[in-house]
C-alpha cells in the first residue's frame, strides 16, 4: 500500500506547476524493444512549448540513458533526468559524455545470457543495465536470477523490477531523489511539483512530490492508461500565457 493518495484525474493547467514526466509508457507507448519506440512527431514541440510557458520548470525523468532521450526528443532542449537520476542534463547546457560505470566482467555474462534466451534484450547504460524480456516472457525468472547474481558480483548495485524487465542500478539512485534535487534549483523552486509516470520505478517520484504537497499522477488512474491523453493534457498548457 502506498503512503500517498493517487489523483484520479489531472488538474487544470497552472503556471505554478513544475512538471516531471516519465518517458516510456507516459509520453510514448511502450514498444516491443527500447529502440522501436515511436515518438509522435509533435512531442518535441509540445515539450518546448511547456518549457516556455512554465519558465523552464519541466523535466523528463526516465530510466533510459541520456543518449536515447536526446535522440528521441531532438530538438527539444529541456531538462532531462536519465537512468533514474544518475545523470541530469539541464536545459541549455551541453551534455557531458558518459563512461561505463559498471563492472567490465558483466559484459561477457550478459552477452552469453542473451544468446541463451532469444528475445531477451540488454540495454546498456552508463551507470547500470536493464534486461528486457518482453520478447521472451518465459525468461522472466531467469532474468530475475541473472540480475541478482550480477548485483551481488558488483559493489553498490541493486535490482529493481520494471515492466517486463529487471534493472541493475546504483543503490540510492532513484527518481524521487532526482525530483528532490531539481526542486532546489531556481527554475523549479517554490512551484507545485507534478509527477506523471506509469511504472513501479516512478513510485519514488510519486512519493516525493506527495511529500512536497504536489500531485502524483499515474497514467493508468488519471489518463486511462493512454499516452495520447497525457499528451492531450500537456497540449492544454498552450492556453496559458507564454513566459519570455
């Protein structure tokens, strides 16, 4: 049972909001594999308009690597939180190159595992790895066990469940901590935080915004589990006056 109350419908748009938006399953439909996601052509423009109307107080908060977010959302230059908060790229600033920060000996184990389980996909990140089994649902237990084994072989990693995947990430890194850190920045400070997400990895974000008196919005509850309704709500901010 959660410690916060989920809102059943989205609020009216407000200039006082700070928006924190998950990507997969929130802004875009979940795809059979991470690289096959389809980004609606108008999504980058929607995000750029939000940035103008909310005076930069909008951020993507995703488990994806930053290179994916930048590629899929180009040319939208907005704050992007990648890998659950391990990487933060603020709007208007050049991204920093990211090196691999997980044990090198994982690579051979992951490649062997993927060969043994056709349909399993390995998503390599800078500070962790996701093992997806959407293409091989029968591998769920094996993926879970493999993830735990890798986490034990490394130092400071944890395993978290996601939709048809298990993720290895640095312990203590989560979307809630990322939101808390962003809310200290001038462009986000003293605003009402609104977090929209669809997965268990978003619960840390929900918890923090609720603690701050903000609004947690689960896509299933507030938007009938439809990403197009999330985008429609974001479009409705266009009725607010733009901030120069």
